[in-house]
C-alpha cells in the first residue's frame, strides 16, 4: 500500500511539472492535458454528441487538482460536482425524456423557469461566498463563489438540453477569465477566453436545432 501511495504521489507531482512557459509563467502538464480535453468537450457539446460527457469527467478531475493547488476551493469543489453530474448528464442525453415522455431534445426554457434560476443564483452566490470566506483560506471568496454557483445552474441546463445553458456559460467564462488571470493560470485563462467565443457559437448552433414547439 505504501508503494502504491508513493507511486500516486509521484504521478501527481509530475503532473505539476512545467510543460512550457506562457507569459513568463510555467504551464503544468496537468493543465495542458485538461485544456485539450475541455476544448474537445465543448466542441462535442456544440454538436450534441454524448461523448462530451466522459471527456467532461476526466477534465474536471484534472482541473480539481489544478484549482485546489491554486487555492480556488470553490472552483475545485465544483469540478468534483461536474464529474458526478457528468454521469447524470451522459445518461440524460442517452436515455432522458421530457415531461410528455418523448426523447430529450434541444429546447428553450419558459420565462417562469428563467426567473426561478435567477433567484437560485441570487441565493447561491452569497451563500457560497460566505462559506468560502469563513471556512477556507481563499483570497478571492466572492469571485470564486460566483462562477461556482452559476456553473451548477449551467450544468443542469446543459444536461437537460436547454439552449440557455450557453448563456450561463458565457457569463461564467467571462468571470473565469479575470479570476484565472489573477491567479496566473494563463493557459486556463486562454481556455476560458476561447470558451466565451465557443459558447456564442454553441448558442447559435443549438438555436438552429429548435423545433417550433421546443419550449418547456
């Protein structure tokens, strides 16, 4: 068992070894691999391809290690949530149904549903921020809390194939760019900048898939 733990520690440490330097900051191999997997995940999400979900699981676990190491505990914990919810999302895209029993399809959310989600965000953001401020040593509790809370909503929308998930990701990614730049995670900053553009493309692509009755 001790030798196994030592092997795990060695692999973990090697993941943080620098692969190259970007803007005078070393970029770890772990961040590079997570970057590539995350890009592939979003491309497949845009195409409504369920293979996106296993990529989401692996990239989320890698980003958990990266964010925890950078004291972004809200975003780190969020990655564990993502990995678990990705299993649910994978099932939803393969076997999920709508209220009428038909197969899950790309659709828009009702106005009432949008207001409920905004109310949930308004409650979850300060609650998460207070938790991070009082129980962790993060230096950015409120900025860490916002994308954490908004991403939970975005992940649920994505799993249920609501077009509005792309709007949620645009907001999350804009905040993420500033947050990760502050932490010096430059490759991840670049990734989230790409995510902003890709989210706009995904939003347009999913809107083209809507049917005249695709509202819920």
